[in-house]
């Protein structure tokens, strides 16, 4: 008897499907699906950027993120082929952290922000984006989203941990998300993945001054009950999937 439920995303133009074993259809799983649906409604907010302008702005980023965003440095994320809306959101959050730190913006934790708990701060990155306009952010994001990520086929894939079927609902069957606001995580640097998952797990608000490392309600629920070993295994699994072809 077939034990799988095929979840079709109505908002997808392609015919991609996600296979989920029936015993994984728990309340938590259904909540994830609901969250996903809400995300898909919020996709349209980011305006498009100009990749050719973005190429110029991306010059200073190359030393860390690599040419075209294809990163080879430990602990630093790959940006090539990443989702445009996702990149815009991260850069705006880091810029906001820098502005709050500089006293140019007030820390506020009300309304939608309180609900989504969306925050991100990294001392190096915050300062690099603090002077960028919304336009610049859109352009540089358009540039990276446009780049083709080249898979490293020299690494052997490993089997995913069982709980990973939950992650597929949003991040796609093989770590390439089908939804604009959700990042691709396939082929991402392993120590970067581990560090992000641990940040979500810590979910810390440091003294209410906007200097949290990283917060995102949607991911905090996903990683709450994972052990250090689970985080390691799932990070290795995704790091070894091809980021592109
Ligand atoms: C000195 C090294 C360095 C430089 C230069 C740098 N970055 Fe970063 N970047 C990082 C690190 C480290 C992180 C991971 C931060 C964290 O752990 O949250 C990061 C994260 C990011 C992310 C989030 C990616 C994700 O998957 O969530 C984006 C987007 C980004 N950088 C864009 C840029 C852009 C655009 C520039 C150039 C204007 C740039 N970076 C320059 C080190 C750098
Ligand atoms: C309900 C949808 C959903 C599910 C299920 C989900 N994620 Fe996510 N994930 C997201 C979203 C949305 C973000 C972006 C958060 C933000 O904007 O900061 C994200 C971010 C991430 C990041 C950071 C990527 C980067 O480039 O910095 C990692 C790593 C990650 N998720 C791994 C996982 C793993 C592992 C699982 C399964 C245990 C999982 N996710 C389940 C929606 C989801």
C-alpha cells in the first residue's frame, strides 16, 4: 500500500511534487504547511532590481563571497542563484541592525515584526550594507539571484536524517526552494548551515537593542527540538547536495 501523500503547491507553475510519508503528517507538519501558504501570499513585496548595476555593487563582496557569489570560504554563505526576495530581506535586516546600533533608528518589537521576529545581525555584514539604499539592495540581490551556481560533484551525498522530510515542505525536495521567500540550502557551506540553525535555536534577543544574531519565527519552531547531532547531520546532508547543475 502506498504510504505517501503528494502535496502539490497550487502557486507553483512547475509540476514539482513533494513526497511526504503519511506518518509524518503530524500537527507540527500541518502548521508548517500553513506557514508556507502564508509566506506565499507575502511574496510580491520586493521590487525588481537591475543585475547589471548589481554587478558593480557586488565588487567589494567578492573577497568573502567569491566570484558571482560562489563561495569557497568556510563559514560564509554561497549567494549565487539564491532567491531574490530572500536576499533582499536579509540585507534589509542587517542594514536595520547597523542603523539601530548607530542610533539612527529606534528598536521596535511591535506589530508584524513581533509576530515574525525577523532580525539579523552580523557585525561585518551590517557595516557593509548600512549605506545601501533600497535600490542598491534590490540591484545587488538581482545580480546574485541571476548567477548560476555550479555544483561540486566531487562530494558524495549522504542519507538525510528522518526529520528532514519536514524541511522539504519549504526548502524543496533537494534543498532548492520553490518559493521565493525561502532560501535554497543545497550546496551551502556546512559550518555556515550549522551556525544558522544554532542561531535559530538560541532565538536570543540581546538586550532589546536590535543586535540579535538571527531570528525568524518560522525557523525557530522547526529547530526547537533538534539535538546538536541532528543539526550536524542535516547540515552535512544539505551541504552535499548540488546547488545547481
Ligand atoms: C568580510 C567578509 C564579507 C564581505 C566583504 C561581505 N560579506 Fe556577506 N556575509 C559574510 C558573512 C560572514 C555572512 C554570514 C553572516 C551570518 O553568519 O549571519 C554573510 C552573509 C551575507 C548574506 C546572507 C546570506 C544568506 O544565505 O542568508 C548576504 C545576502 C550577504 N552576505 C551579502 C553580501 C553583499 C551584498 C556584500 C557586498 C556588499 C557582502 N555580503 C560582503 C561576510 C562577508
Ligand atoms: C515552514 C517553512 C520552513 C520549514 C518547514 C523549514 N524552513 Fe528553513 N527557512 C524557512 C524560511 C522562510 C527561512 C528564511 C528565514 C529568514 O528570513 O531569516 C529559512 C531559513 C533556513 C536556513 C538559513 C539559510 C541561509 O541561507 O542562511 C536554514 C539553514 C534552514 N532554513 C534549514 C532548515 C531545516 C534544516 C529545516 C528542517 C528541520 C527547515 N529549514 C524547515 C522556511 C522553512
